[in-house]
């Protein structure tokens, strides 16, 4: 996501930058210029909605090993005592992959490959079991450009897996596992025009699967992916039509091909979608922001995508960068708000009939939550970054609702 944590010139810029961060936190790490504010304070209990979150736990916090920015952009839960978080840290101006593991009591940094000699970043992680997990992002080397980075966990170590060779600049922003031989990863590829990128793992190798890029080639990209079966998957992001504004993009996989689906936004309306989650062929959620720089939530009912009313912000702007549903009556969405002075965590909960805002911990005046993974109504992890404005290093954060 472009310049995450940089001082934002305006409310609209905050939203656009933060959502792109949810689409890939890659540019911020590649820029390697983020020296961000404050020292992360300890997290005490915060007010919570009794109906949705009985208790927040925020400590101990994940290590922030870098001397520069530290950022977690993806989280996956295997069990109560087994979770993964991935992101990027910057040491001596060099962007490196960051993988941390939760053992039920604390987070620890786990060694991860950095194949590029210029920059390496991770944007998302997904786990099938304790011995099978995937993480995706990008890697860059001098003279070789930027290519997708795909890592696999086999129960004992993370290792790089070969990704299809692509010309130009290519990155992956999200990954979703259906089974051991059915995994999707999405992002973008830029070899002149910027196009959507979808890759698939069949149990033996990764390959590029054709995907629609309906825009002018200026800003087509995918930032989220979800799947319920081998014949039902969703990918979301944005595209820029000829002569128009950046507009939300939704693609669907029917088992044979990826096809564009109406997003409900009028053509050319400024908007973007950052994440998608699905529990069945008739229940899916997508989140992002609209042309008013406000959080937006869309719902798929099996026939069409429709905008779902979400709680209004008291002031300022905001966006949603992550969503996770565990059933038709339970979903969580996370992101941030900006009132012109401070960035605050934003957490929303769906109870089957209404989205409500849930009070959540804030670390500093500059907090950003990205992805979220929910296992039940009162159990989820969300990760992000804190202290994003100023001279001191940005710190990784993770909060747990249980």
C-alpha cells in the first residue's frame, strides 16, 4: 500500500492510500522511507460491546524487529494456540519479509526467505493446517525487477515456491486456500498497462489464470480473494475505465473462468474494494470505500451485490481494509478513520441483521488495522501498524477479541 504511515495531505488521500495498503503494503516497504512516530505504548483493556466482544487482548504485542518501519498486513488462525501474521520490516533501508507466530501465549519472529537483493514484502497469509500455510507478496532484485513472492510452510520452515515468470512489475496482495491442491492468489502485473493478476496452485505448481482487466490499463488491480469451493470464488479490487475514475471491481470464478460482476457502483464512480470473505454461494461480503471517502460494505445474496448500511462516522473519513465472516450471522470488518488530526482503529460487527461499530483498542494517534480473521462470534485476530506519523519507527500491532 502506497506510503502507509506517511503524513496525509487530506482526508481523501488517507482513504485511498490506506485501501491500497490493504491491497499490498508493498509500495510503502519498497519506498523504505517510512520513519514513523512515537514508541508503542502498552495496551490496556478497552471498552467492548458486550454483545460482540467480551474482552480485548493486546499484549504481549508482536515483536517489531526492524530499525525502520514494522508492519503486519495479514493474519491466519489455525487454532487458539496457533496463528500466523505476516508483513514487512525495514532494516537499514532494506525491506524484508516479516513472519510471526502465535503459540497461545506470545508472538515470536520465525525465519523467512528474502530472495531479492533489493526488497522483499509479504501482504497476506492463509493456513490450511499446522503443516500447510501460504504467504504471498513481492520480491525485487537489481536488474531483475519486481516479481510475485510465494512462501510455503511445511510444519518446520518457510520456503520460497516458484511463481510463474512475468514481465514488468508484478505483485500479489491476497491468498485464499480451498484445499491442499486448490489455492488462489491475486494482485496486479504492470508491463506498460497495469492488469489484474490471478494465480492458482493445483497441488504441484502455480500458474497464471486469465482474468478480466476492464479498465484503461492505468490502475487495474486485485486486493482480496475468497473461495467457498472449487467452483465458487471471488476477487475484488479496482479498475480505471477510459476517461473515468477509479472504480470498484468484482470478479467471480465459476469453476471454468473468471468473469466481471456488477459491483453496484455507477461506472466511473470513485471507489475501491480492499477485501472479500464468503461462507457460501449465497453469502459473501466485500469492503472498501466510496466516492465520499467513507467505509463501504457490500453483500452478495446469491443473485446480486448490494450495499449494506454501515454505521456512519461521527466525523472525518475512513475505509475498511479487511473482512472475515464465519457464518451468515457473524462477520467482522476492520480499517481506520481519520478526523483530520488522528487515525483510529475501526472495527465493525455483523450479527445477522445489522452492522454496529465496536469499541477497540487504540495505541497512538496513528493506528491502522488491515486484515482480520474470525473463527466465531467472539473470537478474531486483526493486525496492522501503529505510530504512523513522525520520525520514529512504525510498530507492528495485533489485537485479539475473545
